[in-house]
C-alpha cells in the first residue's frame, strides 16, 4: 500500500471516528433534553396539584401534615431525575471510551506495521532500535490499560457511592416525613 493510500485510509478512519463521536454526543444531548422536558412538565403538573392540595387545607395542623406528606414524593422524583442524568452521562462516557480505545488500537496497529516495514529496509544492526521502540510502545499500552482499569474502578466506586447517597437521602426524608406526621 502506497503512502497516499495509507493517508487516505487513515483520514477515512479518523472521519468515521469523529462522526461516531458526534453521533454519540448528539444522542446523549437528545436524551438529556427529553429528560429535562419531561421532568419540567411533570414538575409543573405536580406543583399545580400540590398547590391545589395545600389550598384545600382547613387549618395549620392539616397544612403541616400535608406539607410533610408531599415532601417525600418530591424528593424521590429529584433523586430519580439525578439518577437518570448520571446514567445518561455514564453511558455516553462509556461509548466515547470505546471509540477512543478503537482509535488507539488502530494507531498501535499502524505504528507496528510501519515499524515492521521500516525494520525490513533498515540497515543491519538497527533491529535493536526497532525492538526498543516496540518495547516502548508495549510499555505505553500497558500503562494505558492500567490507567483505564483504574478509571473504571473509580467510576464503579463513584456509582456505588451515588447509589448509597441516594438511598440515604430518600430514607432521611422518609424518616423526617414520618416524624412530622407523628408530631402533627
């Protein structure tokens, strides 16, 4: 394959990766926009219903009881919204990571092929230099893999912490709502 052909193939691959990246970004933005519109609509409907319910209270004690009863569903909806935003973001990050990994793999393959080709036409004794470059590339790939694994572990820990914080928040609001009902 001639150098211009290799450049054409590399350009086509880069353009395909950029399009895939852009499509992933647009799909995630579309999901977030849909989520935000649906959430805004639901919040408006809930606000109207809540206002009607609170206006129907006959005295301060009933009003207090209604407020604590209505707090729990609102917090649960906020938590569900936050969880949805997190899931959309995490999915987009995973997709983009896969794109980047594919690109890195392609670059490594091309560099390795170029090194092999250069080694065949290189003068005698240059095989040590080629081996050193290949060793450096292997070390860089190993370091990238280690960093990638560490990043995935951090993401898993963060996801577990978000889930635990979400559960704790819902429980805390639920227990304060229950205490408010007992006091009323």
